[in-house]
């Protein structure tokens, strides 16, 4: 059988057809049933094509509510986790959001769909390069950075919102410093296997901390994370 031209394969992969939209609507209902209420978060998840982050052989996994390997020992977060963190972040159109852990870029797309201006940083060179090349093809244009996000990106601070998508041993001071007044930081903190989701709000220099459910993230590496 003749081999399909790679260009045609890519177009097919990026295609968002009736079946995929249907599966996405089902995923949105699953997330609603699990307690996600923010209509804007649900609408964003309903819009971002998750299947394009998967190789053809794994397409049937794209709209299941589970994390999935993206190579380099990393994962695309479970949709429920993305929805939960995004809901806690209370994203408003025009918010300046820093995301630590670009990974596949899926979470950044959800934030962009909600009208945020997104700065995303990734520690793994290959994942950084892949996301930077791929997202604009989908029409998503965050500002990409390569480096240790446990230190934030001081040059672009302050941020209205900061989301950390890897498990941290402690809340990095740098991220608190880079949070603007009225800002919200959402970060999973704990040991290497299990972390509690924290929402930290900064108001007039005062910090308020709320604790939510337990999650299991890959470790936040770097200076203010688990190290190299
Ligand atoms: N947000 C991602 C998505 O939508 O696909 C999922 C992120 S994945 C669970 C965690 C990511 O954090 C990995 O890609 C990992 O390489 C990255 N990471 C770990 N430590 C980091 C650090 N210090 N700075 C930036 N990225 C880091």
C-alpha cells in the first residue's frame, strides 16, 4: 500500500471533526459531574482540541479523563486537573498568567481560550521546542520561555495569576514575589508522589492560603523545586 504523504497526515491530525467535537462535549460533561462549575473553564476545555497532542495510535485516549505520556518522562495533565487548577485561578480576559511547566502546551491553550496573556516556561529543551513549534500552528500564541520556572520569570513580573503544573516540595519564594497585588498562585505542594493543591492569594501584601484535594504530579525540578 502506498505511504501517505506526511503533510496530508499532519492535516488529518489537526482536523477537528464532528466525532472529536462530540467526544470533547462528553468530556466536558464528565468534568461537570466531577464538580467543575466555572462555565468559562468548561467552554475553553470544550474548544481546545486535545487529540492533536496525541500520536495517531493513541487518539482514543485523547478525550478520556486521564493524564498521558508526552515523552521525555513527562505527561499531559488529566483534563480534570487542568480544569480544577484553571477554575481556582479565576482567569479573567486580559489577565497576565505565568505557567510553570509548558509540557505539551495544552494547559496554555486553555488559558489562551479564556482570554489570558500567557507566559509559559519549560525546563525540558525538547518539550519547549516542540510546544513552541506546534502551538502557533493551532493558532495559540503564548510567550514561550526555556529554563527553570521554579524561579519564575522575574523580567516579566508581576503576574495576575501563576499556575504551577508540576509538584513542588515547597512554595517557591520567587513565585510569591512575582505575584502582583490581588494575584492568585495555584500550586501543588507535597512529596514526590502526592501533593495538596494550594491557592495562595496576595492582597495588600498579605497572603491567604487555601488547601484543596490531593493530586499526583511529576516533580517540579530546579533551584526552588526538587533540584536538577
Ligand atoms: N502543563 C502541561 C500540559 O498542559 O501538558 C503539563 C505539565 S507536566 C505535568 C509538568 C511539566 O513541568 C513537564 O513538562 C516538566 O518538564 C516541567 N517542569 C518540571 N520542572 C520544571 C521547572 N523547574 N521549570 C519549568 N518546567 C518544569
